[in-house]
C-alpha cells in the first residue's frame, strides 16, 4: 500500500511538472513570428509525444486509469495546437487537474498512514 502511494505520488508530480512546461511552451507559440510557428508547433508536439510516453509508463506501473485519460487528453491537445489555442489551453488545464488529484490523493493517504 505505501509503496503504491509513493509511486503514484512520484509519477503524478513528475507529470504535473511536465504539464506546466507544456503550458508554458504553448503560450510561447503565441509569441513567435509567423515564419517560426510551424517549427514551434512541431517542437511542442514532440514534447507532448514524449510526455504521452511518460504517462503511458505511469499507467503501466500504477495501473491507475486516470493516467489513460491523461494520455488521451494529451493526444487531444496535439490535435488542437495548430487550430485552437484556447481549446488546447483548456484541455491542458483539465489534464492538470486530473493529475493534481492523483497526487493529492496519494499524499493524503501517505499522511493517513503516518508516512508523511
């Protein structure tokens, strides 16, 4: 039980950190010059692909279904980057909430167990 909660907390915090980076990168795509937007979007998509791999690993290790939902959400964001900035930012925010909930639940359980 303790081990599972620690692992869930670790993966959740790591993914949450990477989602913050993704959001910052997404906002930066709004500031680049027109001739740079294609490259900026490509870099963001590659980062999101790497993040999706991390999320898949988190799911495989924890078997927490929420990570499957997070991976699906990341794939949706990749489809929105070129055409719907607001939709992409909203989706990342939704994903962030889901991951934060995972971290919070694991943290609270560790407190209840007297570990933290």
